[in-house]
C-alpha cells in the first residue's frame, strides 16, 4: 500500500509546487511509482514545474467523478513511473466532493508507491482536501519570520485536525542571509515547533528550469535538485544526513 503525502504551507510562494515537483521526480528517479496531483484549484501550476505545460492532462476531478481512470493520468516522458493529474479550472475547491476525492486517493494508494498532493496556500477548502486524506504532511516554509509564523499556525491547525507526524521543509535557505539574520535552521525549527525533514537552498535554477519548461532534476543535479533527491531518500526511509550542500 502506497503513501499519500500532502505538501502544504500557510503562506503562499514558499515553494510548495517547486518542492512537490522536485520530490516527485526524485522519487520516480529512484524507481518508485509516483502520482503527482495538483490540488491548487484555480491557480494550478504544478504542470510548469514538472515540465508538462504542453502535455494534455486530465484533472483529478475527471477521475474522482468517475469519467476517467487513474491509468489515464498523464505519464511523464522523462521520468518513467511518474504520472500527473492537474487541478480542475472551473470548479471551486469547496464544491469538490471530499468523499469521492478520498475514494480516488484510496485507489491511488493501492496502485502507486507515493501520491504527492500539491496544496494551495492558506487553510481553506483546498488545504483541507489535500490534508484530510494524507498519510504524511510536509510543511514548506521559508526562513523568514512571516513564513515561519504561518507554518507554526498551520501546524496547529493540522494538530486540531488530528494530523500527527507533520514534518518541516525549510526552502530557499541562503547561508549568507541566515547568517545576517543571526539565525540557524534549528531556530526555524524551534520557532515553528515542528521537526525538520530537510532544507533546500536558494537556487535560481528552480526558476530557470520552470522558465525553460524543464523539470528541475532534468535541468541540474546540484543545489535545490540535489536537496530534493536527499529529502526523497529520507521519505523512502534512508538515513541521509541533513545538509545544505
Ligand atoms: N529553492 C528555491 N530557490 C529559488 N527560487 C525558488 C526556490 N523554490 C521556489 N522558488 C521560486 O519561488 C516562486 C514560488 O515557488 P512555488 O513553488 O510556486 O511556491 P508555492 O507553490 O508555495 O506558491 C517561484 O518563482 C519559484 O521558482
Ligand atoms: Mg503552488
């Protein structure tokens, strides 16, 4: 039985989508069967970070409503084993039937090793949809105080929902900035009150890869790409040490 992993954050723009794409491709590269699902209804862009902007893709609603099957999810041409369902454009998250969504995720867990859910920012309907059925939750934050405070609040919200084992990913870590802020990644962890799963460096290749319609891991093997590969190994259960470089 596979595992559903929701990538969440309180604040927008912390890098959920980029991290979700990086982890999905890294897991597929490790030979895992992965379904990647864009839950950012209305503001979807996971297709861009996966380099699938031009590929025709079904939405998860097409599947959860029963019109199509999971086997018809878009197969990634560069990462065998990686499949993708986009978010519906014309259906607000609040109008999506959570039970049907949960049922689809249940089936997906039986057919894939990992199902990654790229959630919208905030703690509204889309957040609840992604969080409700996830086995594991990764909160993506930046090292800045506003993002850390939002991550802390989101962690509290998840606790109220009975979600345990929430782990933190600190994205866009710039060692010079951290030093200038007189901060360590441990401080970020202490302030958010959440255990750390990994850190991802500030790396302009994340934006460049998306601009050139390429998945980050196809664009470079270093920096943020290498960090995603290390986090993927930790998700798979390997004791890879946490390091910025
Ligand atoms: N580690 C990183 N280094 C540099 N830029 C990043 C990094 N992670 C994300 N970005 C950039 O930050 C912006 C927001 O990222 P995105 O993944 O869309 O965030 P979210 O899904 O949380 O809104 C994008 O322009 C992306 O290229
Ligand atoms: Mg996003």
